C-alpha cells in the first residue's frame, strides 16, 4: 500500500470516528443529562450513517463515543506544540499551541456542558482531557532536551496544563460568564506556566 493510500485510509477512518462521536454527542444533548441511558448504539450508528458493527470498531461504550472528539483533540496536543517555532519560549509555545487547539473554533457550549457537567460522563470526560498529558509531555521533553525517565518536569507540566484546560472549561460554563473561552484558557494556563524572562536564553 502506498503512503498516499495509507494517508487516505487514515483520514477516512478518522472522519468515520468523528461522525460517530458528533452523532453521539448530538443525541446526548437532545436527551439531556438525565436521559443518557436513552442514547443507544443503534441510534448513534444510524445518526452517523454507519452500521452498529462499524460503531463497535471505534468505540466500546456510548460514554466513550460522546467524549470521542474531546479525546481526539487532546491527543493532538503534542503535535500542536511541536508545530510552534523552535526558538519560542516554552511558556509562550505551550499557551499558543493549546489555545489554538482548543479554541479554533470556540467550543460549542452545549456540547462541552454535556461532557463536563454530566455525572454519568465524569470518568470518561476526565480520561478524554487527560489524553493530552502523554503526547504533551513528550513534546515538552523534546523541546527542552529533558530526559523524561529522569526529569519529572515535562510530565508534571503536561499534567498541570491538562488540569488548567479542565478548570478553564468549567469556569467558562459558569452562568453569567461573558469572557471568551480563549481568554479564560489563557489566564488558566498562565497560572501553571510562569512567563519566561526575556533575558534568560537557558529557559528557551
């Protein structure tokens, strides 16, 4: 199989996965937090235009499907950081990468509210957001030259960033909040990523 064919196959699989996840989340929103049990595999598959068998090839539960887009987004955190300019200070690079990843476009409030504030989805939502930690820690280690087996800094920083994203999301969903998610997320990230002094090249 050629590289182009493999890339096309991967894109098609990702498109199918996203279609299923979007359908699951849409049905969950329609049923509401207390009607999650009414969201059945058959209904999700039908809404996504796939068979129940295809659905089962991608997700093992409706909770996983509902949070699937968020999980996929989190997995891209490492690549988002790697795409930043090499000479950009770490704090600026992480903040810029995360804000672009999670706010372009701005999240749908109804979807994020369903994922983050529905008790039955709490465990899967936490898992989905935590998926950013591994890829992000690897990208931070590569960027800073740290040895991830000896230096805990990349993993701790990545975990703090993932937590900041969750906190920012919950704050954004608070009734009466008028700031954009990007504004809130930037503030949350600045709490765990101290600004790099401009005259400290060693911190770059």
